[in-house]
């Protein structure tokens, strides 16, 4: 699949007005490019993750790459919520693969470098294994679900 690097249009969001979660995600993300969207994750990563979770497919496939940019930037390192950012990302990918594989499977090859980076750098994200689980185990489950 060729990634769509165009900002999702109003049509791409579909009938978002009839779903409160999608309506709020639209309010937060609509019209933003990847860099503008990346900034939304600073200080509110759990909330932004949930908005991604409920987005329609096309916006999800676009804006998850803003999350990837955030996780691979220096902006996240040393932040009080770096561990949440890393864990939420891995759990979002795992959940999408498990529950809505059609939404995420076509972009897994492009997501995999960030998934692997986060999984292999649990210490860098200051994510205690006793609290967040073992990122390598989550990575193994993601690979299993993605059949990679």
C-alpha cells in the first residue's frame, strides 16, 4: 500500500458527527499536517491516543504517523509522560491489530520501525516493566497479530 501523505479531507472523516469520540477527534486533528498533529501529543498523549483509537480509518492511517514522529523525536525523551507515550502507542497498535486489523494492517510495514524502536528502548522511555509490562513481549504479540 502506498501511504497517503495528504491531510485527510472532510470526506475522509465520513459521518463523524454522529459519534462523540470521532467528533472530538475531528475537532482536535482536522486540517492539521503531521508536524502540527505531532505537537498535540505533548502533554496529552493518553487523550490523543484515545482520539486515534476512535478515528475513521483514513484519518487514523494518516495521524498515527504524527504519533510516530512524536515518539522518535527528542521532544518525548525525559518528559514525565514518556512512559505513557510509549506504552499507549504499543497498546494502540496491538488493540487495532486484534480488533480492527483492516484499519492498521495495510500500514504495518511503515509502522514497524517505530514499533520496534519503542519496544527495544523501554529504558529510554523510563517505562517500568512492573507497571507497563515488557515491551518486548508486546512487540512479539504485535508481530504475531500482524503475521510478520
